[in-house]
C-alpha cells in the first residue's frame, strides 16, 4: 500500500510531471484530471488521468473547459495511467460533477464502452 498525505481522487485536477514524453504526448509539469477513484489510487499508487491544456483544440476528444477562469481543454484521447507519487502529484482544484460526467461520457465513446 502506498502512503502519502495527499491521495488523488476522481474529479481532482492535479499537477504532475508528464516527462518523459514521446511524439505528440503532453510533456512537462502540467494539470491533469484524475479519472480513477481514491481507493484504487491509494492501493496501487497509480491514477488514470487526462492531461489538460490551456489551448482550445479543434479535436473531437478535446473537451473544452474553464478551470479557475482559464479556458482550455481536457485531452480525453490522451488518458494514461501514471505513478502519481513518483510524478509528484499535487492537488490544484476539483471539477464539477456535471463536467466530470461529461468527461466520463467522452471516455466511454473513445473506448467503445457503455456508460453505466
């Protein structure tokens, strides 16, 4: 079991290090939306996240968002499992339940899943 003061939970926006990156992946320390729940994240030391960008992108899986007054997008098609302890995740803010539901719907479409 991983032990730390802060454990990310679903709906959190965290800052973490995306380096090293390859090709068109997001890089550097940046915000990301946590998709997996607290119990999984605590037990595994991993979290499935979607990076955020401050640029609005005309891609079908770049969901437009405004966080703390900054317009940008959740890059749903770049979701990845990350070691949140090793990448030094820090809490930034929380998104609304309505926005989190919309992100989950995008993920379901991307992965051809049925929304529960």
